[in-house]
C-alpha cells in the first residue's frame, strides 16, 4: 500500500469530526497528528474520525502499513554443510 495522507490546514478549534478520504488496510494503520504530535481520536465510520479535542492548528491524517524492523527477528540457518 502506498503512503496516503490528507492535510487539513484550516483547523479552527471547533471541529472535531474529519473525513479520512482514502483506503487503508486496518484502522490501526491510521494515525492523526497535530503539529507533528500524535493525538487521540476514534472512528465514527470507515471514513470519519472524531478528535477527542478539536485541533486549533493544521492537522494531518496518515495511513501506512507498519514499518519494517531494521534488524531481523531471527536468523536462518542452512541445513547443508560444506565438505
């Protein structure tokens, strides 16, 4: 899935409900930030979220798959041996 996001530059501090106008694999992949900081929200429906507190500054909603780990979680071993 390509990274998707929507930016709302005109937050007034009175609106708590915003649309998420893109597809995503799971609600856990949708994140909301205000001034770069994560903020709490709940889903009202597939394409609508509600902030706990209405943002006063520009808001960005991002949906992306989980980041891959930079280090492997296990090491594969070959079952063959060199003679």
